[in-house]
C-alpha cells in the first residue's frame, strides 16, 4: 500500500509537469510568459508532489507509535512495566499477522482485532488525506499558473531550500551521533559512577549479566565491573605500537618521495603504497591473526619468550602498516610545500641534501608533520577490526607487548555483537566507551586539522 | 679530524640517510607483496572443489519404488535417499563395520541426499542402472586433497581418519577423485559446512547496502556541496557546517555503527541485520567524503564559466545546474566511487547493527537480513574449521577485486572526463 501511494505521488507529480508546461504553451498564444514553459511545469509538479510527499512521510513515521499508543492505552492503568507492555504489543502484532504461537488470551485477541481495525482506518485515511492534499495543492498551483504569475523564482527558492536542507545532513549526523551516545551514556552513569568508570582498574562486562529488570538497578551488581582504565591503557598502548611502526617508515618514505625519488619512482611507488590505505581493515585483521600472530609466537618460542598468539604487538604492528600511507602521503605533501628558496639557501651554504632535510626542511615542515602524525594516531585509536581479530578480547592491564590487551573499539564490538538489550548497563557501557572514543578522536582531529591549516597558511 | 675526513663523513651520512628512505619504501612495498602473496596462496585453492565420483546403483528396491514402472518426479521427490545413500557408501567397502559406515558417510558433504536425488531427477533413465555420480567431498577430504592438511601427524590430531584416507586413496587411484571449478562458492549462501559455504548471500548484502548508500549519499552530498560552494552566504553558520563535515570525515567508523544502533534501530525501529540499515549507516559515513570531493571539483570550475552564463542572462540556479555542476560531475563521481569503495570494505559499523547474523538464504530485497562481504570474512575468520581459512582468503580476493575495479573506475572517470583548466 505504501509503495502504491508513493508511486502515485511520483506519477502524478511527473504528469503535472507536462500538464503545467502544456498550459504555459497555451497561455503563450495570447499573453507573454513570465518564465520558460518548463518552469510552469516544475512549479505545478512541486506543488503537486512536495506537500503530499511531506505529509506521507510524516504520517508513515508517526503512524506506528500512534497506533501503539491507542492499543496500549487500554492497559496503561494496570501498572505494567515498559518491558511487559512491549512484549504484549509484539504479541498483538504477531497475532494480527497470524504468526503467533503462544497462549491465546481474550485480551490479546481483542487487542489484535483492534490493532487490525486501527491499521485499516489508518491506511485508508492516509490514502484519502494525502490524495486530497495533493489535489488541493495542485489546484491552488493551477490557478496561480492560469493567472500567469511568476514561476521561476518560487521554483528556484524551493530548489535552494532543498540544497540547504541537504547541507544540514552533516550537522544532523553529528547531532545524531552526540544524541545517541550521550543519551545512553547518561543512563549508564546513573548506575555506575563516573569516578568508577574513569579510574576503575577492572573491566569485566560479562559479569554484569542481569536476569531481570529489578536486578539491573542494583548498583552493587556492578562494583569493579566497569573500570575503563585497562581499556584506555590498552587503546593507547596499541596505538603507540602502531605509531612506532608507522612513524619511522611513513616519515622516511615520505621524505624520500618528496626529496630524492625520481619522477618514475614517485609515479609508481606512491600509488602502490597508497594501496595499503585502501585495503579493508578486516583483511588486515585476518592477516594479523592468521600470519603475524603465529609468526611472532614461533619467533618468541625460538628466543625463549612467552608470546601470546593474540598479542598487542601483532595487532599494533599490522595497524602501523595500515597507517604508513596516511603519514607518508601527508608528510610528502607537507614537505613538497616547503618553499624552494629555503632549500636553495641551505645548498648555497654548502649543506648536503640530507643535512638540508634534517636541519632546514624538517623543522620548517614540523607542524604539518605533527598534524599528519596526530591524524594517524586518531586512526589508530579508532581502528576496530584489527584489534578485534588479532588482539585479545580480555582487558588486561599490561605494558608487555607480547601479551594480549583490548581497546575501546574492540570492547564496543564484544559487547554489542549479537542481540543487545537497551536499558542494560552493559549495552550502555558500550555507548559510554563510544562517547569517550568520539571525544578523543574529535579533539585529535581538531588539533591536527588546525595545525595543518596554520602551517599551510604560513607558506601560501 | 681534517677537512677531507669530515667531508667523507658527511657524504657517508648522506648515503645512509638515502638508504633509510629507500629501506622505508622497500619495507612498505615488501609488506604489500608478502600480504598479497599470503592471501593468494591460501585463497586460490578455494576456487577448486573436490568431488568424489562413486558408482551408484539406482536400484528400485533400495529406493522402495516400483521396479516395473518408471517413477514420476513426485515419486522421486518422496523417496528416502538417506538410507539409499548409506547403502551406496557401503559398496565402497563391503566389509565396513558400523563405525566405519559412519566414517564413510562423513567423507561426503551432508547434502549427499539432495545430490543423489537431483541426479536421478535430471537423468531419469538411470533408474534401475548403476551409474557414476559426482558427490561433494567433505571439507576435511577437500583439504587433504588440496594438500592443506598434513597427513603425517598422529591420527587423533587429524580430522580425517586413517580409514577415510585409505578409502580416499583407493578412490583417487581409480581416478574417482576430481577437482573442478567451485561454482557453489559463488552461488551458495553461507553454511556451517565449509565445503558448502558460499558468498552469494553476503555479496547480495554488500550490493544492496552499497546501492542504498549510493542512492542516499550521492544526491544529498552533491546538493550539499552545491549549496555550500555556490549559494551559501559566508557566515558563522556555514563555517560551522564546514568544520562539521571535516570532523565527520575523521570520526572512527565504529561510532557510525553506534549511531545506526542507537538511532536507526532503537528510535526509528528499522529492521535489524538488513542492508537497508547498513546502507543508511554507510551513507552517513561516506557523506563527508563525497561532499569534500564534490566541493573540490566545484571549486576547480573557473569563475569565467559562471560569469559567461550569468552574462548571457541565466539565473544563478540555471548557471549552477546547466554549467557548473555538469563540469564538476566527473570529479564528484570519482570521489563518490572512492567513498563507496571505502564503504564496501567497512565491517565494524555493520557488525553493530546486526549484519553479522548467520544467513543461509540469499536476500532478495534490502529488507531481508544479510551479511556483507567484509562481515563474511570476519565470520569465517572467527570459525575454527580449517576449511574456512581458504574461504576467507578467497572472499578477500573477491572483495579486493571489487575494490581495485572501483578504484580503477574512479581513475578512469577522472582522466577521461575531467576537464583540466589552466
């Protein structure tokens, strides 16, 4: 039914375009038009489609919750919990689809009938109201066209409005992120104190398994369960290992590409290195788990070291390789944009190329390089799949790279994989971790971007 | 130290520095080579599948059918092929004990019933005769045949027993073990059995997600870029939008997964595990990438084009839609493809919105539960069975193929259609 209404709106809007254009050509025979005939068509089509579609969309969004409200209003006085009401409503819905296999009660049957009834009313009233709005607005636009009013300006204002709304999508996404993270996090901190979360030393979310809702509200259940210190430490530790791999290789190859490499080498090697950035992270994760982890373990055994098969070193090392191209490309750009006269001055003083790079170009490019490294760090902190697959999932507080540790992102995946229950502190803990991840990466990005921007301005 | 020696030292330092640079590039390239070699060498065997060709006697008595009359399709469909299969397997070793019969059965994929039935349905003439039928080998034997399983370790640490290997070797000597192109890898949905698992369901899941992502992200991003570049007044609000877009581009992908979970699933109540939700989540993620690319190519259109159009009496909107946007389209499209390639390889956000469920049907619409190719890689990589390792690598090869294909497409569009302004 929904798609039928939608298609009807689209078809009517399309046909009214041709209708409007034809009308304009008719008017043209005895009057001067205010715009090209196609604008008359657009004008009519917009008035035909836009209001009806808006109403249709709003109706479709709000209909389920309104129907739900009416059905459940019969039971609101019985003092049922939110969860029980939800369950009841799901039962009613499945019964109305004839898919219900549980115990039938008179209440349930009555509600299911009522539900079907409401859905029927809602469906038909939707059709009638949307179509009548469509006819009314088209009629209004038609009289306007017939009076030969301006059509181009309203059409362009409408389009501009659509453009503006599209540009809000980015803001809406940010608001959506903040809203969804904050909302769950606040609920989480009503059960667990902020202090315990930020300074607690033990992270065992599996312990927070609750059997029913009454237990979930008991804070003593969660003492020593959601201490995020091991997670934060693990995150920064793995990021540190990654940067130990990525900074030397990335920076040196960036410098070589910018200062030494022949045109041919640049032409071929640069895109090939950038392939590393395009490989999906899950593929790196598989490689780390299948090849690097066992390799390090065997290597450790032959050296007499105890290496866990899922070590921080394997995950961090592979992550570092993933980050190489970010650092090498960005530092390449930054170094290339250092003005030539700085180099010439240094050469004129008799410095070798490497001395020039180390003493003149590197200091001059330092802010930009720091910016690129910060962006790399933010990548490393936000990286998920490599850690999930190659490092452990248990949150150990350790500084030994040969043991397994866990990160913010990995814990979010561990908690949220499979079925989640909203309102459970475990689920909310994932959102709290997500919020801290969001804040850390946001700060890193803002700092990095502003550093790079300042640097660019300096030499432009 | 005299002047000469100092110069030599300095030149040595120069050489050393250059060597470090070369070594760094070499290491990065080396890793790429090792990585690709590893994936290809473990993965290529998955494109072959091992079959056992065994003589099957479609005897009427064994199938409990009437021997005098040709069975109809319905008769065959109703017939019990399990017992029939077991009887057939016993012919491989007539002296087999009870346990050994079970081992014989385990040499074949559990779909042997269906395979025997379909053979008879396709070749009704073979009823009552003994014919050679091709049956899928179990993944353990498949791995043995491909040489991925060492045979020299003690029996209790092996998945294939000595007895199975003995029968298998005998079949092999008779030329009854054949290896053919593994079409089912591309046509089957996921399965718990490695020999039957395929990527069709996850491929369709990826395809639907990417289509949803494209149909949302491309128009919205293009219009947003047009607004910001061509119409927006320079004020604080547009600056804010710009900062927002730049930051959004660097937000970790898993946060978008949390957004999808917390808003799309929990607030809007969209169906879990579906490519629809996956596509919307990915579209939010690729939106900033496409906006940035589109803005860059709009910026690259020289002002003279706009001025010429305006001078001819076109309105601002007409100038934009007829001249600026078409000229900026190639750059925007190649940015879109790169954004989509990123989205295609994304795993973490899809796991959070539940696209990690085990799906053994091929989804027909974006509203059906599905996995996606990267998630399939994750699911198989977490599975303990040896047979899945080559599947993971093969799946990675398929994914990398699409990524390379998309990136080349983006390059092609850029080089072929983009106007270079001087």
